[in-house]
C-alpha cells in the first residue's frame, strides 16, 4: 500500500496519473495524456476564469479563504475532480518542502483571518502600500501551497484581482517567469522569515512593466 505522510494516497485521485501518460499528466476529467495538451487546456481555462473572476469581485471586497477555493474551482473544475479542494499529499519544489498537507486547513484559515483581512480590499491610496499588500499575500499563499496543482497561477489570479481593486491594469508577470524564476523563488524563501522586501521589489517591477506596456487610451 502506497503511503505519503499520514495519508494512504492509493485511492486519492489527486495522487494518481492519467493512464498512458507515463506519469507526466495527473488523472483528469478530459482523459488528456500528453503534457503539452494539458498545459494548453489549463491555459485556456485560466484565461476564461480570470475574465470571469474580474467581474465577480468589486474594489471593496475583502477576500476570504472561501474565495480562494472558488478561484481554483472555477479555473480547474472542468479538468480535475479535486479542483477547489485542499491537497492531501505533501509536495515540494526541489529541496524546498511546502506546508504539510495536514496543516493546510489551519494555515489557510489563518491566511484568511490575518493576512487577507489586513491586506484586502487592496484599494490603498499609495502604490507603496498596494505593493506591500500584494507581496505579503502572494508569499504567504505560495508557502502554504494548498492545492495539488496550480498554486502559482492561483496566486497570480489573486494578485491580479487585488491589483484591479487598486485601479491597476492586468499584471504582466514576465518578471517572475522563465530565467527570472530563481529570483522569484528566493523571494518566496525569504518569506519564511516574514521578509517580504524581495517580493515587494519584484512586484514593483511587475507593476512598472505593466504600466509601461499598457496602450495609451485614445
């Protein structure tokens, strides 16, 4: 019997891979077996979900733990059975372990009551204060990594929704992608000590790039 932490994962859909995918694609509702095809399906669903979510939350909305689960469900509900549900398996990135699965409900409740309640609605008057809010929420959420798949993208959805509350356009996340991800993961790691300054610097770059790239209104 396969064990992972204190859970028997042999019957957990979230721990299973699609038959014929050679362990590269998680079991899914679409029967997709190829990694590239799944990446495309998730990307299309992400765009649709982001558009929908931008119309759901106003500038005065204080985000909650339930909202985050809903974001994940709206995005991946048509792809994975476990969308919108917290993971029951432990996950890591290289040598970096994210929060233990059994701690997730407590940690996410704390995120909602402490961080989200303090930092949202993100309609602060100064850009500096907006950046502080974006950085802290992003780091604390990613460190928990509550879902089996898609945590980074849910974090970016939440950042986009918070930025919208601040009157900012759709954020351009190129500064935390590709070759720049090393700096991004270092900023996440600093968050273990509640040092959000590196992530604040990254969000400052993201916002500057976003504003610079925004087409001038006629």
